[in-house]
């Protein structure tokens, strides 16, 4: 028993030598601590009885202290000071004084209360662990009114900090971990965070609540040169100059699953403000935060920020109500992943100049993916504002954002944005009234505004239902670049111009679709502003059902330019003037495009309308459009060019399928078929043009309600118009009409199967007061009141190397009818043309014919082939089988006629002049040949009331070859063979009636007379007034003078009409006949002995 006792005493001593528990009270507090500190123990546990401990105590010799309150009424008002490095544990005690040490200690505080300390609650160097504690109304000069630790590791669990003044927790050069704690109504001093302020210290905050804290910077948390990990925490109603909830500088920050609401920063960062830091935010919410810059987040100076799965809602700021990030020199970086920005807006008093309601970035690099921007509102950029920045946005949605400029996005100051697979819908730009936006007064870029040397690349995007005054989807400034590809723009609406795009810079479009966009004024889908910096280069676009007053799909204003390739336009509509699809006042090129069912109801409109500019259209098709004109160009300073164009089944309300007015042009390979309506210029209307070329034009199957003064190709008030290698056919009115024009030239043009017998004074090709040249062309099978070529009151007509066949007219000249000053027909073929009146092929005032062929042409009156109404020339022409009432080949009714080297074969006339009828004219016939021509009177030539010479010509097999009626004619060196008498004359070679004929050195031989008992003659001179077509004419006696020549082998010489006798001395014989006095002068001719002739 004794030995056992000794062992127990030894054990108690050992324990007592190592640790001691003492009980103290307020009265013995100071002495008990001093005694224990001097006891030499390694560990002291102090149990405090209820009461208020007022004395200050200091200790440090014992390395481990544990202070425990025995009851809840233990209050320590005196300070606890550790004089040496040690370990200190406090439990269940209420402190109104401070715990401090300038030495490194390890402090554990459990379930303690700290209140009203004026020098801070805990201030130590070393490690601190606080759990279940409450800190109320502690203050300090500087930072760390609740906990201050330098160089140590601090952990805070399940504690509450209320009303601290001067950064509740301050950690320097150590580390901090705070979890499941509450910070309320704390006030920071200076720039420090009112709840937590750390420098150079890793900080972790988890599951904490921060409510109504305030500080100069970092209303709740401020971290400098450290790391902050913030998770599952809540911040409400915080206030600060910068960062009402959190401020970080030169730190790395991770924020996850946290909520920020109601905070206000007077300067930057309604929730978080950071500089020169690395920031990651995930799964968090920022709601109703407010700041001058960055209503939720604000970052500057080389900050790299990543925000993922985070919502920004109803935050306000002048700039960047959601996020504001600004770089300086070295850019900031911002990455957004699966974030949402909703109803963020400007501070009401700061509307003017506000920008980026969701995000503003300056000198920064921004990347966003799978993020949503909805219902945000600012003066400039309702969603995202980039200035001197670069942005990449993929799979993002911009919906219902509003601004004066850039409802969803604005780029400024040389910014660049890449947007892919994103949606812009219901964004709006308009004038702010103080209550709402007016989108019809002003407002630029309903979705995107690209300004000041910025660049935008957009691919696979959708723009739907956006609205603005200018550019409902996108507006661009000068010196900007935009590339939009594989995108859809639909249902966008503007109050003024640019239903989808309003462009002042350079834009590239590829594989985009524009549908149901509209503008009140100009450019239902696209508007290019009047600047030479506005340009569009586009390929594979689709425009469907867009509308505007001017330019239903596209409007290019003066100075702008565009190039469209492989575009499709359908159902676009211009309601006022020009451009159901496209209106160009600048310079445009359209290639490989289709225009279908586009419309413009204006009488001065068109599917493509052009003014004061230049337009080139190539390889394109226009079908089923309805407008005044499908292609119209008016006063285009640089002209119009078209190549390989097809226009068919269009309904034309006014001025031709193609209308070119006061515009020089070049057209190559254009097909205009089966169109309907045009009041003026059914297919192509040309007016006031100085120079124009048309090559490879085909037109057919047109209908029009107006045929008078109208044509498929109508040229008016123009000059130097060239039409080549073209075909116009199956047109129920005039194919070509030239009016009041200087010169029109046609080469290798085919005009066939055109017809209209009601059109006044028109033909298949017509001219009025103009000059027309036709070469190497074919005008056949046309049927008109007038000729295939009709020229009225014009300067000149020239037709050469052409075929004019099977044409029919109801009046004069089935192939050519011309009252032009002069008409030239050269090397043409006239075949089977028919006129019921004069000029079966040609009827012309004055005409000059060279090397032409006239075959099987017919007239019901004068000139089976041609009627010379005012004389002309016929040189080296061939006339075969032509038929007329008089003048089977030619009838000249006034003026002067020269026929040289012509050949007349088998032509016939019912009345006078089987080959030639000459009336009231002067004429000369040289070196011509007349074969087998027939007429009732004058099978070859029948002049009436005329004067002329027939020289060195040959007549063979004609019937009643020469009949001179009331004319003076000299026949010189002619040869007449095989002639037969006509049905109404007794002479087979020459009959002179009431005229004068002189025959010089002519050869008259082998001519035939009918085998009758009556007296017949080779030459007969008598009055045959009963054959004349001129009523009431004075018929005088005839005179025949024969000088030289040969009369051999003519038939019926046995009757003594002609024999081989020679009269060497001229003699004159005269006879009285019942029809008047006839005298004949013969000299040196081979005549019969008696009689010389029969009266």
C-alpha cells in the first residue's frame, strides 16, 4: 500500500511539472497569471470564474496557455499580452479588450466573443485559429479590428463579425482561411477591406456571408499581392469606392458559387475590383450591383480574368454595368464561359456617355463562349462595348439589348471582334426619352455598331428581329472592316435606312441569308452610305422578302461600291421608287445572281435601279419580277455594263425590262424573253445616251398594252448606239425603234417573226428623226403596217450585207420604208417581201442602192422591189422576179435616178415598166441589163413626164421593152434583142408617145413582132394617151431621133418595115395621122428603102 502511494505521488509530480490547471477570479487574475507564468510548467490551463476581468496581464515564460471560461458570464476587459512566442488557446470567453503579441505565437480561439475593443480584438504574429466566435464593434487604428496577424496562418470557422471598424480581419505575409462565417456592417479604414484585408497572403473564404460592409477599396475583402479563393459565399449591400465586395491587386483570385447583390461602388467594381491580377470566377451570381465603372466587376492594368457559369443581373454603372475591364499598355484578358448578362443598365443620371451595359472592355482581349446577353441597356452598346480591344464570341446569344448606338455590341478605337455561331435577336438602338427608347427617331446599329477603324468577323450567326433607325443588325463607320459569313439576318426593322446592315466601311459577305428585313426609307436589307469608303464584297447571298421605299434588298448611295456574286434575290419589294431589290447610287457589280419575283409598284422603279453611278451585271437571271423596269440605270456617271444576262417572264409596269436613261452602257449577251407589259421600251429602253453597245441581245415573246411609239428595243434622244450579234423574234410589236437619235448601228442582228398591223408608222425596226446603220443582219418574216425597217423624218438610213425576206406590210415598203434624208442600201438580199401599196421591198424618199439582190418582191402599186419617192441611185443591183402594179422592179416617182450596172431579170408590172417605171423624174441608166421583163406598157423601162438617158445597156427578151410617155429620153449605145410587143403597144422595142426619144449608136436586132395581119413595128411613135395613167394630161406629139446604130434580123422585115438599105444623108419626113403630127429624124441607120416607117 505504501509503495502504491509513492508511485502516485511521483506521477503527480511529473504531471505537475509539465502542466498545471489554475482557477482564477477577477480579483486574483493578475497575480494568478504572474505566478503561473513563473512556475516553470510547460502548459498552463486557466479556468476563469464568472466576472469581469479588468486587469491587463502579460505572460510568456510558459510555452502553452489555455484560457477557459467556466461560465458564459466571463468577460475580460484587460488586455492579454504574450511577451514571448508561445501557444495560446481561448475558449468561451468574452473580450472587450485586445489579445496581442509582437512575437510569433500560435493562437486558438473557440466560442469567444470580442466587442468594443478600441485597439483591435486579436493582434498577433503567428498562427491563429478562430472558431465559433463573435466580433462586435471592435476598432483599431489601421487594419485588423477583429483579427490581425502578421506572418502567420489564420483560420476562421463559423464566426461572426459585426460592426468592426478598420478591416475586421487583416493578414500580412501569412495565410487566411475563413469558412461558414458572417461579416456584417463592418467598416474598413482607408483602402482596406472592411471584412478581410490581406497582403501577400493566400486567402480562402468558404461559405461566408457578407452583408452591408463598406471600405474605401474592397467593401468586404481586399487582397494585395496574394491569392484569394472565395467559394459558396454571399455578399449583400456592400459599399466601397472600388470593389464594394472584393478588391484585389497583384493577386490571383478564384471565386466560385458565390452570390453578390445590392453592392455599390462609387468608382469601380460594384462587386469585385481588380488590378494586375489573375481572376477566376465560376458558378456565381451578381445582382443589382452598382458602380460608376463596372457595376459588378471592374478590372484594370494587366489583369487576366476568367468567368464561367456566372450570372450578371440588373447591375448598373455608367460603363460596364456587368463587367468593365480596362488595360493600360499591357492588355487585360477576359474569358467568359457559359455566363449570362441580364437587364444590366446605366446609372440613370449617367445616360450620356454610358457604354457596355453587360461588358465594357478597353485595351483588353475578351473571349466569350456559350454566354447570354439579355435585356441590357446603355447609351452606347447595350450588351458589349470594345474599345482598342479584341473580342472572340462563340455560341453566344444577344437578345433584347438596347442602346442609342449598338444595341448589343459596339466596337470603337481599332477594336476587333470575332463572333461565331451566335444569335442576335430583338436588340434595339434608338433615342432615349428618359423613360424608353424611340427606335424611329435616331439610333444606330440595333445589334452591332462597328466604329472608328474597328474590324468585325462574324460567322454562322443569326440576326433576328433587331430594330434601329439605322442598321437594325449592323452599322459600320468609315475606315472599318466587317466580314459576315454563313449567317442569317431576318425580321430586322429600321425606322430610316439599312434594314439589316447600314455600311460606311468595307464589308465582306459570304453565304449569308437576308429575309423579311425592312426599312422605312432605303435599303430593306443593306444600305451603303454616301462615302467612297463604303463597300461590300459579297458572294452566295440570299435576299428574300425584304422591303423598303427605295431598294427593297440593297441601296448603294453615291460614292459607295459593292460587288455581289452568286446572290439570290426573291420577293423583295420597293414601295416608292427604283429598286424592288437593288437601288444603286454608287458603283456596283452583280455576278452569277438570280432575281425572282421582286417588285416595285412605282412607275419609275425597277428591280435594280441606278442613279448617278455605275452598275455592272454579269451572268445573272431575272424572272417573274414586277416593276417599272427590271434593270434601270438613270444618269449613271460611270455607265452601265451587262454580260450574259437572262430576263424572262417579268411584268413591266413602265419603261422596259431594261431601262437606260442618260447613261452610257455596254451590254453583252443579254436574253429578254416572254416578258409582259412595258409601256415604253418593251425589252430595252434607251434614252438620252451618248454611247452604248449591245452585243448578243436576244428578245422574244413580249406583250405590251402600248404598241404605238414603242418597241422591244426603244432608243430615244441618243447617239452612237451599237447593236451587234443579236436576235429579236416572235415579238407582237416593233422589235427596234430609234427616235430623235444621232446614230444607231446594227451589225449581225436578226429580227424575225415580229408583227403588229395596228401600230402607227412603225415596223419591225423603226426610226424617227434619227440615223440608223444596219449591217450583216437578217430582217425576215415580219408583218407590220409599215416595213420591216421604217425610217420617218430621219437623217439617214444605211442597210448593208443584210437579208430582208418574207416581210409583209399594209402600206409602203415591206422590207424598208424610209423618209430619211438619205437611205443607203448596200450588198443586201431582199427576198419575197410583199406590200399592197408601193415598194414591195423598199419604199424610200431618196435612196442609194449598191450590190443588192431583189428577188420575188411584190407590191400592189408602184415598185415591186423599190419605190424611189425622191430619186436616188441603183448601182450593181440584181432584180429578179419582182412584181408591181407599175415598175416591177423599180418605180421612181420624183427626183433624180441613176441606175448603173444593174441587172433586171423576169420582173413584171401589171401596168407600166416591167423593170423600171420613172415618173416626173430625171434619170440616167448606165451599163445595165434587162432580161425577160414584162409589163402591159414598157416591159423594161417606162418613163412618164421625165427626162433621162439610157446608156450602154442591154435589153433582151423583154416585152414592149421601151415606152416613152411624155418624156425626153436619149438611148445611147444600147443593145436590144429578142423583144416582143406588149399587149397594148404595137412596138416591141420602143414606143414614143407625146415625148421625144433620141437613139444613138444603138443595136436593135432579133426582136420579134406578133405574127398578125395588122401593121406592127419595132419602133412606134404616136400619141397613146389612152394608155396613160395621168388623167387630164396634155399629150403632145412625139419625136424620135435615131443617130447611128444597127437594126438587123428583126422580125417581119418582109413587110418593108426595116431592110438592109443605108441612108447616108439625113432626111426628114412627116406624116399627118389621126392622132397628131409625128416627126422622125434618122441618120446613118440601116433602113428599108420604102417606107422608112409607118404612121
